[in-house]
C-alpha cells in the first residue's frame, strides 16, 4: 500500500519504520531533515513538502500539538491536496475541540478520518507494541487496520466519533502524570527519613504498584535518568491542560489536574523543558529542600 507519514519525532520515526519494514511504499515528510534521512536509509521516500507526502492511499500523521496540526493539516492546505477517499490517520494527542473540527473538515472533502492516539514510549513504538486507540467511521478503520496492526500490539476501538479516542488519550495521560507526581512526592517523604529513593521505589514497584508506568518512570526517578526524554515534560503539561479544557467543556471537576499543572509549570520554570516527565521528582525534592541530598 502507498502510505504517507508526516511528523517524524521520536514516536513518528519509530512508527513509520515499522510501516517500511512491513513492505509498504512509505512517503515521509518532516520539518527537520535529520529524521527524514534516517527513514530514507531504511527505504522510505523523502518528500519536499507535506502535500506531496499526502498523495497516497493512507496518510499517517504524528505531530506534536494542536498548533502543529493546525499549521500543517488545516492552514497549510494539506486536506485540499488529498484525493477524495484517502484516509488520514491522526496519531497526535490533541484537544477534543480540534478533533471535532478535523472530523468535520475531512467529511466536507470526502476524506476518511481516523483518530488513533497511542500509549507507549519510543522503544515500545519501535518494537511495534503500542496500545493504539481507534475511533472513526467503520469503513475508514477497516481500510487502515492492517497498517495499524504493524505498529500496535493491540487496537482499542472507541466508537465512530473520533474525539472519543482523543478524550480517552487525555484521560490516560492524566493518570500517567498523576502516578509520576505521587511517586515523586512519596519518594521524597521516604528520603526525608533516610530511606533512599532507589530502595523505596524498588519496594513499591515490585509489590503494590508493579505496573509498567510505575516501574518505568520509577526506575528513571531512582536513577535520576531524565534524558533523553521518552515523554517530554512540556508535552505532559500540554496534555494535562488539554484534559482540563475537555473536562471544563463537559462540566467534569478535576481538582487534581490543577495540582499537576502547577508542578509541571514549576518544573519548566526551573529549566526542565528538555527532560522526561520523571523529572517531576526534582520538583518534589526541591520543595522539601532535599534536592542536594542523597
């Protein structure tokens, strides 16, 4: 199948590489050239503009945020360059409001639209083991299902309204950030009484909280390993704020979201823009004046 992929960050590059490995003809575009060169070396064909990468049967996109999606997909005229019947699969974590707008704009042009945000870090994406949410019209989903199955361990259908997948993705990311914040605060409490973060986190993630989120981020916290980021801290802040917007739209109280937002803003204010979400541990340690103690 002739497939396009735009947005080749850590996640997008890993996902696109699986499509190439599966034998599809993959056309790629990215704002920076380095990522495109890597995909080209694997067998993808580099396009000079996003609209050229959209001359395909199925277009995948994994852009960073609402602004990037608007600039490339909507304002850039990409949809008008696509042939009717083409299906666009959007893997980005975006707002519910933008998800609804995208569905409307695609339908107006007789284009298929599937929201397929994912859970998993870049190494999981590279292994083709993502958990992928899925929402859109049945026909569009069935057309792209074989492609998605090359990138995901499991597909999780969420209905025919694309915004449902995005709402679930935001809710899930909210839970991830909540878990990280609770580990950060709890490990600092243990440290204040002379117990190392390594020992505390090993105990908790081997017993009561033996799950991938706690184990993965907990290990990064204990080892103070915050780069390279698997889930960059500013993206976590973006997602918490999008969850707040979605909650406000449906009058859903989320008081914990305000706490998480403030912790993330504090981290960014102290220079953590390039760090992983596990760096929330630094915020808790600094508040307790333990940031310079083992």
